[in-house]
């Protein structure tokens, strides 16, 4: 595993992030269990570490997401949770913006809303007015 740190101000935190990633890999298959990563992130934060939003970019050629039986939708491009965690396999604008939407608390539209990035398949780059309002409300 080759982990590169993009956080210039907190580079001493890199071993903690490496440990989270290593602990989230299932068996020898290089499948990343994002739920395990998230659980361990909470444990790390309980010790006062990594108190900020964490964005991890994993090598899409080497890592897939583990498909746990409890998960209904299989993550392909990335995952994002409101507790401040994004793990990305792909960096196209749609998936980055979609997962960052989850990171700030947006959920998928159910039923789908035409033309919004927060549909499950994230096939556009734009947020609908409802999602924009939710984001603006936070500020
Ligand atoms: Zn999503
Ligand atoms: Zn929307």
C-alpha cells in the first residue's frame, strides 16, 4: 500500500489514516469495507484524533468496495457519509460532487429527481434547487 498525504497541515495524521485503510481491507482481495472504515474512524475520533472531514482517494485499479450483504446499493465510484468521510475510487466531477453532497448531509432522492447529482447513479454535475437550499442552510 502506498499512501500519499494531501493534507499539508496535518501530515502527522497520515499513519492514522493508513491504519484505517489497512483495517478496512477484507482478506487478500483488496476490497475496502467502507462501513468498517467509518466505524474505526469514529473510534479514532473518540481518542481526539482526525476531528475534521476525511477524504480518501483509493486506486480504482487496486481497490473495489466490499459488497456486504447488509448493503442494498453497491458502491462503485465512492461513498460519502454525513459524519465527514468520503472514500473515492473515481475522481470524475460527478462522483466527487455526489459524495461531497453526502458528506454535508444530503441523501439520495427517492424517487429520483431529474437532473440532480444526488440521484444514486449521479449522471449529472448539478445539484437541484432543493439540494442547493439544504447546502446553503448550513451556512
Ligand atoms: Zn450516493
Ligand atoms: Zn437534489
